[in-house]
């Protein structure tokens, strides 16, 4: 039987993104990884409520040659050791690859939903960029935008806007309970 889930973007939602000239960038090493306040508790609450917790992240710097897959995997391993999530899935492609997994495409969410028996229409995608919100929308999830004040395109189809993941917890729990009850 399918259950609700929470999909979380990595950089800017789970961990701090470095902001340079109004644009977010991922940590370059495990030493730069900083889990944002309230994230560990939020994920623990989601799991106690029976929700699957899946981190979905685009990491195109591998395709662009500015970092290595092993560096990204080391950061992801360190994150998963500190944050209670069920899985962390990555798209290593760049826009030119035209893959189905790079957000705003919904592939990462759809594939994880199949593996974890997640009911996408009862689930929530939380992201800090328009592409995260679009991917959640395209997958059939409710969407939450974390407004980090970036100087870039803003989403226009989110169900809720918050300052951080902790602020979204009550809404997520209520939404997922309501969806599971129908």
C-alpha cells in the first residue's frame, strides 16, 4: 500500500547553500557541509509520522567538470549520516543532456516513489528554486517553496511559501495526514 512522502531538495533546504551574487551554490566538500537549523528534527518528525523522506538533488557540476562524482557522494554520505532520510537521489546531468531526472523534470521523484511505494498525490516536494517546485508539480505532489531570497526566477505554482523547512512542518504533516485519510 502506498504512503505519503516528503521530497526535499538538498542545497538550500537541507543544507546551507553558498550564495554568490544572488545565486546558490552547493558545498564543495564535506568540510563545507552545514545542515540547516531545524532540519534534523523536521525529518525525524516526518519519519515518526510514517512518511518516507527522500532528498532529491541536481548536481550538474559533475557533468560540467567542476567537481567529481566521488566528491558529491562523500557530501551525500555525510549528510545522510546526520539527517534521518530514507534515501538521497541525485541527477548528475546538465541541461544539455535532456534527461528525465534533472529537475524541473519529475523523474527523480517518480523513480523514488516507485521504489518506496509513495503516493505522489498525497506527498509534498519542498525546494528553494522554481525547478524544484515545477518537478513536484509535474509529479503530482503538493509543493512548498523555501524563499531564500535568491536573485533568480521565482516559482509561481507553489502551495505554500516558507522561510525554512521547520516552518513547513505543521503544513506538511496536516497535508499528508489528510491525503492518507482519503
